[in-house]
C-alpha cells in the first residue's frame, strides 16, 4: 500500500508541511517495500484557487490509499474521499515519524474536513 505525506523537503527526515494544497512536496511511501518517491507540488504553491483540489488529484493519481497531513479542507477532502483515499491527521514532526505513527495505528482518521478552504 502507498501512503502520501505532505512534506517541506524531499526526504523522510523532512518536517511534515502544515499545508496540504500548498505543500512543497508529497512523499509517497510504499509500506511493503519501504521505498519512497517524491512528488513536487510547485504548481500549486501560489495558486489563487484550486490548490487543494489539484493536490488531491495528484495524490489520487499516484495510487495512494492514505494521505497524512496536518489539515485538509472540504474540497480536497471530498476529492480524496470519493477516490477511496483515507485522510489521517498528524500534528507535528517528521515524515518518518508520521509514517511510523500510521504503522502503529496512532493517527486520527478524519471523517470530514478539519479546516476551511484558504486558511
């Protein structure tokens, strides 16, 4: 299974980016192999509108079944949910810590968006 984590840098020791739609990068981690890829999200960093929807589409198209981020807005959450991607909240730490917490079932699964758009 592949999971995505919003990240400020291109490695597992990066801090989780507090933004989802305008995160610098997404780390796509394969739980079975322990390998990861990096998705650049520069196209959405300065978008006036639609950053969350576009970022959600990127996650869906990458084949991830889980997204770990700090907050997720309503439009992005809707895109992710409709595609069967579960969203988990991780308050602060590194991508590696977020992945470890997910593996230990320590993260809160969001049942709905937990922030307004454009926060």
